[in-house]
C-alpha cells in the first residue's frame, strides 16, 4: 500500500529541496534589500505612474510597504507563476514518462489499479508543495523579524496555507496533461504553458471588458497581495480551486482507464 507514492516521492526529494532552497534564498534576498530600497526609493509613487490595470494585476498598490513588496516580488512571481508552473510541469512528466519508456506495464502488472496508480502518483507531488511552503514561511517570517519589521504571523501562515489549493490545482492540471498528451515532452510543455498562459491572460484582461476571461486561470482565485497587505483570506477562492482539482483528477482518471499502454 502506497509503495508507488513512496517511490515517486523519493524521486522528487532532490528537486523539492532545490526548489524550496531557491525560493527561500530569493525570499531572503528580497528581505535583505527591502529596508534600504523602501527607504531610498518611493516605490508607491513609481507604481502610480504605471497603467492602473498593471498596478491592479500585480498588486502594486502597497509595494511601498514590506508586506506589499514581498507579496509582489516573492509570492506573485516566485509562487503563483514560478512554483505553480514548476509543479504542473513535474506532474505532467509522471505518468506520461512511464508510458513513454514502457515501465508502466511493469507497474500495472502488480496488484494495483489504474485509479490507485494515478492517485498515488498525484499524492507524491505533495512533497514539493509541502516542503516549499514550510521552508519559505519560516524564512520569510524569521527574516522579517531579523530586519525589525515583522510581518503578521497569521498573514504569513495564511498566504502559504491558501497557496496549497492553488498548487494542488496546478498539479492536477499537470496530471491531466500527463494522460491526455501523446508524449512526455508534449505533456510537460502543455501543462507548464497552460499555467503560464492563463496567468498572463488573467493579467492582460484585468480592468477590461474581458476580465471574465480571468476566471479560467487558477491564479485568479489566489491573491497573496490581499492576504499580506490587507489580511483578506479568500476562502471561497480556495474552495473553487479544490473543486477544480477534484474535477480535473476525475477527468484524468476516466481518461487514464482508456489509454492504451
């Protein structure tokens, strides 16, 4: 029981550590430069000169504060775009990779159903999600304390907790692509492209008559800027992401049962 999840999880330990360390290092660097930068440069005045739609899309209204600066620099770019794309790409290469190299036949020869295989492969991707959240949360809060501008610990915890449904949805997108695409390379490209493209679209249509298009983007339902700068926790958005995750996994399971391996 859970042998596949353990095996797949062990294969992802190095990648999870590297991704977590990279994000933590980036967050730490932002914390180091923030005090001097915020003191010397009026980032709020700079943001006011930008197009309103761009300011709204990237949450630059509060960039002149530590919370707004960290939200925009670390969480919008590093988390929503970077980590979301990474876990989707990672998940897309899971089942499609086994199909490409023929090892999936050996796995299915064991007493395991396709549903269980897909579910345990999906669960294995919780490792990079969990590790990144824990490590970066500690670095961000601890670093803000060290520079004598502590962020509210409740907001730091919330911005990471609410990112979990978003990242789970990204993993589900990758899992679906893994069983839909004809090859691993295509699956990885489509999954990463889907997360990146929907994010770009959501940014581009903000404040326009086409802003309803942003609803197709998982990033639309997770706003780290609102969490860190205004203590606004979008639980409804988290519910939408979890619901979408269930639907995507259900479709992936149905498709996986039809795939000729």
